[in-house]
């Protein structure tokens, strides 16, 4: 049973490992950019609204996640309504 689980996990881990190995620099820069975005966004929220930093960092993390979901839904809708435009 344990061997079966290990095999099934390795099926998923192999592609992930390959992506990580082939894109180390890009992934590192992406993580640094994302952390910078959170700090900059939180700082702006604190500066412009006077919110405490905990509330501001929560907003700085949650808002992009919601925007990502919104973009996914919008893109799926757009591709279903305008299939030709989605291919170009």
C-alpha cells in the first residue's frame, strides 16, 4: 500500500520537480516580486487609509488572490463567447 502511494505521489512530483529545476531563477524572482508587492500594497493601504499594518497586509494578500480568480472567470467567459478572439 505504501509503495502504491509513493508511486502515485512521484507521478505528480516529477513534473513539479522538473518545473522547479528548470525555472529556479524565474521562481526566485517571482517570489521576491510577490513579497515586494505585498509590502508595497500594505504600505499604501496604511498610508492612504490609516489602517493598521495587519489589516493592510491582509488586504495586500487577499485582494490579488480575488483578482486572480476574477481574471480566470472573465477569461473563461470571454473564451466561450468569443472563441476566435481567444486564439489570437
